[in-house]
């Protein structure tokens, strides 16, 4: 399976005396893999997340069901694809070969679906949309609802993740477009920025905090504070670290959490202060303090592939942004 990979859909194959239909089995380099496409998708997600728990959350299925699906794939492949440890899931050498091919296979299927959607117009079709958790420059749920009102036959799937993962999934065809943070993530070859956004960053504190009445503050003025740090990925958290480092602030981190609403909740309870994008500060209702002398910001973007036209559903979504 190394080198050039010849992927084709198999109309029927014989397996244990039964004829298996086209939508369940594939052929790679002439070798029949008796596994369905859903198992391939499950395996790719677990490999990318390095966790069955996070993989199940991303797919919206139960963890036992996901584990059963991946084990069935390993059984059909006749080899171990994942090494399960107490702390994380690692991809075996055989698993890496399958992972590379699986991404290409799923990309082929995505292209096929796009082609069929193009033939049928927008009476049907699919849009795979990605976003980082902290993206607030655009109301993504409102855009999806608007797309649904205009084109109710289009199926939309929304995937949250760190920027690096989203960029890779757009590049390989797993996502049509994605809202990402470009501060510390290089843009892959073959991707293009459709639209750029800039978000200012500010400080939030609890309502009864001694600094709650301040309108401006230098970051060095927070040297004695305990911080609540957002660490879902390397985007926002890395930007904040750089901003504080440039200002000469060595933060004392009391909490590191992976959900922005948890950051806001801990600050609200007076357990620390946090540095967050301005839209999140506004939505929280907490006292916010502008960083002086110059408020820092982060760069966000909507990205898509540059080497192929977007499918009709993706084009319709982009038109909504242009309205």
C-alpha cells in the first residue's frame, strides 16, 4: 500500500460467500479491504485525536461504539493499527500506512459527493464546516441556520478542533472550509484565505475584583494575579503567552482548561483573571479591562482549498458571508 495508491469503489465483492454492495467496501491497490467507510472515518478521527474519548466527542457517538468500530477494522485488516496506552492512543507503523490511504479514500468519497451535489444543485448536498472553539468574529450557528432556511436540503456538519487539525482536514478534503486562527499556524500549500478577521484581546475579572473598576491596565500590572488559562489548542494560548512574554509578564497559572465557557465560569467565581478575545469578554458580561498602551489582537481567517472549486453547498455558504 506504499507509494502510489490506486483507489476504486468496488460494485460487489465476495466475502464469506456473500456479495457485498458498493457503499460498504473499497479496493486499494487491488487488495479488497473488507471494512466499511464509516470504520475508516472512525479510525482516522481516533488517530488524529489520539484519544477514543475525544474521538467519540468529535463524532457524536458513544466511546464503546467507537472502540468496537475500530477493533472491527483492525480485525478485518488483520493487524493492529493503534497502540492503546493508559495516557494516549498511538498509531502503529501499519496504522500509519492505513491512515494515509484512508484519508485519500475518504477524500475520493468527498469529491464524489461534491460531484453528485453539483449535478443535483442545492436540492441536496453536503457542507463540512470546521471552526476553532474561540472563533467569534462571525456568528457561525446563525450562518448555518440561514443556509438551512435558503437550502433546507443541504446537510451541514460542524467540526470543532485546533487550527492545525482543521487546516489538515481542509487540505485533505475532510472539510470544505474552516474558520481558523492563523497566529501560530502556517497555512498549508494548496489552501487559500477566503476572508480575514482581527480580534482584539482584553482582560476579564470577577465583578468584585479590586481591578473591576479599571478601564485600562498594563500587563505588568497583573503580576500578582492568578490566571485562568485556555488551552484547547496552540492557537489562542500561544498568542497570549507571546503577548505576556513581550510585555515582561510572567504569569502564575492557577487553572488550565479546554473549554472557554469554563474559563469564564472560573473567573466569574473569583478564582483568577483571564486574557480573552473582546467578543468573548462582551458575551460574558464580566468586567473587562483594556490592555495598554496598545491593545493586542489575534488574526483569524476562513480558509478553503485553492486547487479545486468549492461544491455548490460551500459556494452558497460563502455567498452568505459576502451578503
